[in-house]
C-alpha cells in the first residue's frame, strides 16, 4: 500500500514496488488508507507512508494501525521528507519499522525491503 | 543556524539525482542561467519556531521537463495539473530538508504552485538564501524566504 | 559519447602505475561513468576535455582525482548483509568463546573508501559484543581524499538512506546541518591510515578480522597473491578474512581455508601454514 498525498510521489513509489512484484493499492492520506484497509480482503504486507498529509497524517496512521491487532503482519515504512532526528525517533516509537527520507533513490527502498526480509537479496536486477 | 546557498545546492543536487536526473544525463548545473524567469513558482510554507517559504522557481519549459521526468511521461503530454503535482512535490521534498536546518519545532505546510509570480503577495518576505542553476539550458532556482513572525504564512 | 582507445590507455596505465589496479579493456564504461562527474565539477563539457587537461604537465591534481575516482568502491552500510550476518552469528560468538581473557577485538577494513564499512563494523560490534569487551577498527585506503572523507564521518541524506536501518541511524548518528554525522563513541573506535595494499605493509599488530571486499578484483593474479600473503601474516591464527561476493582465495593462496557460512564464505588461515615472510606457498 502506497500512502501519499502527492500523485507524483505515489507514481514513483508504485513504479518501484511494482518492479519488485508487489501489487499496489494507493491512498491519498491516512484516513483513506484506513478505509481501503477495511475493504481489502487481505492485509497488505507493506505500507509506504508519507508523513505530511491532509485529514490523517502518516504518524497518526501508524499509531492507528499499530493499535489494531488485525494489521500486525503489515510492515510499516515511513517515506517522508521529515528528516529531523527527533521525527525519526517519534515515528519508530509509534511503531514504524523503517524510515526512508525523501529524496530517495529506488535502491534505497530496495535495500530496506531486503533488510526487512520482504524481498530476497538479489531479486532486483 | 540558518540554511545557506550551499545547503540548498546540496539538497537540490540530491533531489535531482533521485528524481530528475537518475542516469546523470540531465545534470543540474550550478551556474546562474543566462536569462532569469519565474514562470512557475512552487512553495511550501514553514511555520513554528521559524516562519517563511521554501521555493522552487523555473521557466515554463523547465517546469514541463521536470514534470515529464518526475512522472515518467513525454514533455509534450504534460498538463498544467501534472506541473502542479510535480513542482509541488519538488518544493515539498526540498522544503522538508530545509526545515531540518531551521530552528525546531517547525511544521511544513502543503505545497502551492503559482504561475507568473511577479508582484505576487505570497512571495513577500526577506530572502535568506538562494541557489541558482541551469537545467537543460533553462533557469532553475531554489530559495528560502523568511516572513515576519506570524505574518501570513497561512 | 564514448571513450577513445588512447584515452582509455592513458587512464588504465595511470591507475596501474599509481594504484596497481588493472583496468581490462571493456571497462571503458566504468572509466567514463566515474570521470564524467569530475569533468562536470571542473566545468568542462566532456571527459575528453578533462583527460586533455589531466595529461598536461600541470594536471597532477586531475590525475590524482582520476586515481581516486577509479579506486573507490561504492559502499552502503549493511547493504551487502551476508558478511555482517556472519560476523554476528559466527565470528563474534567464536571469538568470545576462544579469546576469554583478552576481551578485545581488532578489525581491519582494508579498503575503507568513504568509511561506511569501518563505521558499520564499529556499530555492529558495539551492538553485539558482550559487556566488558572493547574493540578497535582500522580503516585503510589508498586515496587520501577518501581517508579525509571517512575521517570526517559525515554522510548525505542519500547515503544514510542506503542500507542503514533507521533504528541504527537514530542511535549512532547525529544531524550535522544537511548531513548526518557518526556519533562520537563510534568514531572513537575507528582510526584511519593511508595504505597501499599492493606494496609491503608497515608493521601492525595482528588482527582478529579483516574485511577486504571488492578490491582483489582490480588486481592481477601476482598482486592478489602478494596481498593475500601479507594479510595472512597479519591475521591471528584463529582470525577471519572476508572477501567480496565475487572473490576467493582459492587457486591464489592455499594458505587459507574456506568456511561456508550462510550464503557467504569466510576464510581462515590454514593451521600450520602461518607462512613466515619470504616463504611462498606452493603454486
């Protein structure tokens, strides 16, 4: 699941994870993402989450998802331009598993997914 | 601690390497452009311990090329909406990185894109740093404007 | 735009002379990719113009930067995980068990480049060694520019995004302007020194672990043999050597035995063959 209020960023992220054989569901903010999660039959393996979004921001989304046992299997990766040390600490404390700072190259996403064990090493060309 | 032109250059170069010049074929050249033009200005407001705007300004042609590169399309097919999305996101990413150089705590607003910025009241403020570059032969500029405390940063 | 034969010739003899590194024909793309940023930085339109300037009598600085650019490996923290997994799962438990009284670990990152590898090793040891253990890491490189960068220990946002888990980033780095800086306790454990692997080494105390990744591939067989022998002499008898994924000691230096661990291999000095200086192994 790709959650970002920027269509351009959703497209960039979609391109990267589609290339890694993930099926992608998009949402424009945290609230929309919660709604999509309710509708989906299977819990997504991975959510890439922007921080600054209207209605429900990424940190609030992470907190909400972590409070719900059904979503325990979902890996939460913040992908955001928030780059202060304290912000990363806050997001990890709220339950995010990983954190990528924008701007990022596709390799950065791939590296983190390898380290999280979501894709095998060398799966990407 | 305040951001400098060198900081803006470093941030802009990383943004270009990540999104607009991924194969090194379209480098952002750190030389002032021959002609200045601010056909399109995208900005994000920063508010909190510091108030102001982080701006990306460029020519019409450069804005279409940027949208094409970011969205993976042909520049001829780029619509005004594409330009708004793309430039807005560039301003957002650059703005977030600039914010980390400003006093804490600050929050980032959502991006706005304005055309033809001459005399635009949105752009009133004191410029504290600027990075001018040439991209694909077109002018590209990143700057930071400080606004008087509480003065209309939305 | 592609590199002319005489241009490639100039660059390959330069790096061979200065760094004993062999650039086989076919590596033109690599030369070009690495030199293009140098040309741009110099404000020149093409690699050809840059090489012309480098070949002039006053081009010493350009020639040094060419050697630097071609001898530098891109490194990215824990990205190439296997050797680091082997460190935590195999090497550390082993050393902790066998090296009871001394409680100190010496590690050499033998091509430290911009410093990610030695700092990664320092982070790994800090996180995984039992309390009471100390460690030191030596990073060496042939490039003085890279050593200066490594010593500074500051990395861009893009660099810390590559292969560094966020929990370790916030624990072991601080923000320094637009960059991130390695925190003091990690920095203190790492020292840097210029060293040409292809030449005789200065005297150094023996190491428990040596990382020599993606360096041998640049050398011809004779040079490889010399490097491996010198390293073997500096490795404790129960020490460990890690090479790049595409590299091996096999067929080059039979004083090492290979230990397969997970999806990678480590190399250990073969018992009874801690060859004294001047005695080469057979073959």
